[in-house]
């Protein structure tokens, strides 16, 4: 199912190397992922998440704070009965790992090598790829469902890789997501706008389901540090406000998500 990033032919895994018929080859790293992010597509040496944000996300998510979202996504996948899933922007793999249980073939792709390295240790059943959303690493019409959780939505590429009647599942922060936390960090809080994705996708996709998931959280100082480090708040907030918030314990805040399920027109 994987596509050569150089010539776009099919890649086949032999021993620990993915090869295409034009002799481009990509070795599996010892952690079990493959890097298909070829040099000419790179904009920086270490694109994507930093080691700190990946570690913070792994620690925060492993405590189950966002389990209500994970469970709801699994419920949707159970009803869809798809065989192939591509998770775009898989990060350190918390949701990808859960989604894999409900499909036959699961591929996770992220531009951040540090994140994919962590992800690869989590679940050996998944094909983990370092790559970019600008060129999704799979062949045309090979995927039953693409997922993008808090990640970019490369619409033309999703259209290319999806099978006929394929699905696209998008998770975005709801307007009130982590409102109390953002109030503590910023002088002015801008609400998230989840509906912009529906408008962006409406030419080529039909919205078939929309769900809202809320997770009330009581966060320790350590949880707050991790949560801030895994979001853009880490560099957007004023340092003194951030330090003040990170000292709190039993901080109450609600995470709110929108799950949008689209079908290709
Ligand atoms: Zn090739």
C-alpha cells in the first residue's frame, strides 16, 4: 500500500527494506518505522514536534485524560467496518494504537521523527511512517478511512488516497476546549472555530456524522505542565502566566472535542 516518495510507484517490504521497481529503497529503522520524508520535501532538519512536547503528550495521554475521545472514536470505527486506515499526523500514536484494533491495515504518518520513534514502540501491528501530509505515503485509492486528529487536512491528497465511498474522520477542538486554562494563560481568549473544516471540505465530502465529546478534568501541577507543553500555548502564553498556572493543583477544566465524519462524494 505504501508509495515511493520519489517516483510514486508501489513499495514492497523485503526483510527490513521497502523497495520500488525503480530501485529506490528505504530501510526500516531499528525502532520499526520507515522514513519516507525525502530531502527535497524537507523545510527544516527537525520538523514537527519537539522531543519535549512528544514526551509531555505521551505522559498526559497515558493517564487517560482524553480516554473519552479515544473511546468515542473507537465506537465510530466499529460501526464503519473499514479494512484500511491512514492516520495523518499520528504523533506519538495514542489514538492510532487504539484505532488499529478496528481495521486490518493501519498506517500512521507524521512529519516529526521524534514522535514516530515513540509511536513505533507502542504497536508493532501498525506501519509507522515519517512523512508529510503534502505527499501522503500511500497509493491512490488504497485507503478506506483517513483520520486527522488535531492535525492538518491535506484535502487533495486525502481525495487521492481514499477509495470510492471512503471516509474522512476529523477531530478538532470545540469552541470551549480548555477554556478555563486558556483564560488563565491569555488576556483574551479566542474561541476555536471547528466549522471552518466543514466549509473547507464541503465541495468533495459530505458530512455524515458530528459528535461532541466532553472530558471534565481535574489536573495536578504535573498534568498542567504536560498539557501546556503539548499545545501551542507553550510558546503563545506569557511566561509569568504560564508559571502561575503550572503551580496550581486540582485545577478544573473541561476538554471539548468535535468529531466530524465525512464521506467522499
Ligand atoms: Zn521509486
